[in-house]
C-alpha cells in the first residue's frame, strides 16, 4: 500500500509534500510518473515561464518524465541539501524512496542534483549542510 501523503504550504518553497502517517526508511513512497518526452521537448518545457516550476525528471540524456502532465504528489517534493528521500531507478522507471524513518507531518525532501554546468539555482532549504545551490558541485 502506498504511504499516505498530503500537500501543504512549505517553509522551503511553495507547496510541499508531507507524510500523513509515519513512513519507515527504505520505502518507495511514489513512482515519479508523467508524460514521457524527448530531450528537446524537455528543454523547451523547462524554459517555459508560464509553468510554476520545473517538473522534468531526466532518465538519461535522451529522455525525461514531465510530472506536470499526468503526475502525482511527487512533483511537490521540495529540494533539500540534507534530504530524507532519494531516487531509486529501475530500468526506465523512477521511484522516490525514503532514506530514513519519516515522522508524521514531516516534509519529504530530495536532492534535485541539478547539473553542475547548468544554470545555477539558489537553494534556501535551511539545512545545516546547505550548499546554497540546487546544482551539484563541479567535479
Ligand atoms: Zn540547500
């Protein structure tokens, strides 16, 4: 059975995704579903300023999933530099898995890990180890 989630305002950014009941570590919370699109279309949609945020999850350099079209609660999971969830890829599917126990009403977070060479996105997650950006450090 899928863990119960709820969407509510977040101190990190906009709306966030919260545990509506405690969730154990190692649980697949949701699959990141949505429209499957090729790279060129994903780049076009990421640049579309009429959208409230970026919802593309890249599977590889060729393909992405657009959670804004047909997605679920996963799209509301905010970035944090010390997240309580991680990506769990299986073939061409992407799941969000908890990396520690999550308490009732705790916000679910994940590391967006934007490309080190891409446009720099500022982070205000508030974690002690916040690196100040959603991008991963350059190698
Ligand atoms: Zn941060």
